[in-house]
C-alpha cells in the first residue's frame, strides 16, 4: 500500500471514527431524550391513575349521595302520605263538626224565631187588651204602657239576640271555610 493510500485510509478511518463518535453522542442524546420522555410518560401515567382513582372515588360518593337522596325522597313521600291522610281525616272531622254546629245553630235560631213570634202574638194580645183597658180605665194607662215598654224592650232584646246569632252563624261558617282552605293549602304544599 502506498503512503498516499494509507493517508487516505487513515483519513477515512479518522472520519469514520468522528462519525461514529458523533453517532454515539447523538444516540446518547436521543437516549437522554427518550429517558426524559419515559419519565414524563410515567409521571403522566401516575397522574392519570391518580385522576382515575379520584374519579372512581367521586363516582362512589355520588352513587352513595344518590342512594341517600332516594332514601330521603322515599321517606319524604311516606311522611307526605301520612300528613295528607291526617289532613284528610282532620278535614273530614272538622267538616262533620261544622255541619253539626250549623245544624245546632239553625235549630237554635228556629226556636228563637218561634219564641219571638210567640212574644209578638202575646204582645199584640196585650196591646189589644191594653187598648180596651185604656178605654175602660184611664188610671191604669201608665201601668199598661210600662208593661208594654218592658215587652217591647224584651222583644228588641230577642231581635238583637237573633241578629247576634245570625252574625255568629256567618262568622262560624266563614271561620270553618277559612280553616278548610288552610287545611287544603297545607295538604297541597
């Protein structure tokens, strides 16, 4: 081999060696990049696994909350049903009591009316007798007028009582109507 060929071969080997060293440096750089990528990938996988675990925990908590919510809803529905039944029963009881009270009030008013009519008849008769007595005896006039005034006051008292009873009947009716309305509103809400 000639010196020229040996020099050329030496230069080629030296170039090849430089290329090899450069390739090794590139490979080491790529290996470091790959290791960095693997490290970031592992961190990302760990983060993902952590997020999945948190998500599963949240899902379990949500499922438990939904179960509790459904249990509460069922309990509330049962309480509402019991309350509605109580309100219906109370409403029925108050309706019967109201009807009975109104019937009693009507009966009482009817009796008072008869009493007043009887008093009016008595008063008419007494007025008639009083007129006759006035014609017969002027001295008794004052006593008869006094009796008539007492009867008129009694009649006015009975008339006032009847008006009062009628007012109480209306008040009682509206009171029970308001109570029924409140019970129905309570049942609806």
